[in-house]
C-alpha cells in the first residue's frame, strides 16, 4: 500500500491541464502515493445539481491531502439555467465547491506564499517574499444572506437603521476562529525565523468583528515576543503593499480581506501563474492554484502551471516530505532563472506541459 492517499481533483477547464502538468513533476520526485480521481466541478452541477458530490466528500474523508485544479462558476440565475431539465424545478442553488470544502473539513488556514523568484520577468520588484495567512471558514464567507430581510428581524432596535428593502449578508467572526489563524501565522513566523506579522483589518469602521480580530492578535502576539506585530487597515494596506512591498513579511487577515490582499500579493510576484494556496485543517489539507478555470484558454495548453506545481510543493511540505518539496521548489526557481522556457504570461510561447517537463528535468 502506498504511504499517502491523495485526492486528485482537476475540476474544470485549465484545471485539468495544470493538474496534468503537476503530475509530471510529482512523478519525478517519486512520492509514494496513490492518486485517486474525484468528481468536482461544473459538469456535476449541471448533471447532478451538486458541484461537490457526496462521493467526493467521502473520498476526501479517506485521503491525506488533495490537489485541486480549478472550477467554473456562474451567477446563481445563470447556473440554474444550465441544470438538466429534470433538476430545473428543484430550487437548487449553486455553491462554490472550494468554499464548501473549506467549511466542511474545517480547513481554517488559507496559506498563500508569494515569493519573487529571481529572473521572473513578471516580478513587480525583486526580493519580495510575503506569506499570507487568511482565515478560511468564517467572516462574510459563512453564506448567510437575506434577499429579503425577514419581518421578525425588525423587532431588533438596531435594525430600524436598515432600509426595509435592503439585502443583507452576515459577517460573523469568532474568538476561536480569529485566534487559531493568528496563532498559525505567529507559529509560522517563529518556525521560519520571520521578523514581523502584520494584521490586516478595518477595525476603525467594522468595530465589533474586526475589533475582535485585532484585539485577539494583540493578545496572541504576547506569546511571541521575538516577533514584531503591526497592523493596518485593509484600504491603506493595499497602498502600502504597492509602495513598499519589502516592508511586509507575514500577513494575517480575516477571510474576505485575506482574499483581497492575497491576490494583490500574488500580482507582486507574477500574477495568476504564480499564486498558490493551501487550505489546511487538522486532518486534511487541499492545495490549489488560486487562478480559475479560464474557459477561453481551455484546450490550448497555454496557461502557466507553476502555481499548481508550487501548490504540489506545498502539499509535500505539509505531508512532511521536505526534501522532495525542496527539490520541486529549486527546480521551479532554476527554470525561472534560466528564462529559456516561458509560458505566454511570462512573454514566451512554451506550453503548459513544456514548462512542466522543463521543471521535471531539473529534478
Ligand atoms: C480564492 C477564490 C475563492 C474565494 C472563490 C473562487 C470562491 O477567490 O480562493 O481566493 O473567494 O475564496
Ligand atoms: Mg480569491
């Protein structure tokens, strides 16, 4: 029996192509793993009314980790129209499978390293090395939204401030949820000899929930006296990150702000082709490129697979296979530095699989 069971979830569009590329690299490091294909994505929404079928959830329960490609999603009304006729009248709502996986398996850490590999023509500046810790299960992502506010809510005095015809989305943040992601960020900083953790929030306006996040960070920071803590409002933070990206080391944020700053941080180091992500819980972790399924590129084998290859590298780190993880990262760095094989985003015309082969050849 293989040492690891890895759920293999390519999903839609170019998700399939970048996973194929990552497999070439994983095979080269000889990971002792069984890769089990799982159904996920648009096709299963249209045919079964569920983009994350129960059998895939069962598969994930029996795996050590998963590699996930990308998913196509559409606005609720459009999604409904693409269901097979038998499902049209069932009143099903499309929900993002990745958000569901994060919540179902309590994958509370969203880890997004953003490193400027030397020689990448897409680097905003050289030497950027930012690691984002994004809370991954609560905040505005809990999915509690009201298209019409139930009358009973207006019996709560504060609700008189809300227009009757407003739609509302609930932001819910707990002490436990805040504390565990902040602690994960500080633990990472300690282990990796990082100097600073910056807490991103909007506590000057969103006083209760973001106030909780900031206050919790100040408490947790006391346990890590060797690490500097600072904090910034999300709006100012987007300016500072562009103005002086070297000032930032480890960032920690509630879910939505983390979503926003992790895209910004990824763009500083090359954009979509380089943004990799780990959704990490106590028992399971799901690794993915942060880009989408790019339907217009599907079939062309054009997109950059480095984000997914770096996600596979993160998976190896998480499994405790440090040596193999380093082999992959060094090979990626070597190909970028050499500059001979470049996908279209990097100004070249190499294909997805040529990039994967080039990386594998350095291992
Ligand atoms: C991400 C993505 C997802 C998110 C989408 C696809 C639901 O933007 O992983 O950052 O908002 O979390
Ligand atoms: Mg995002």
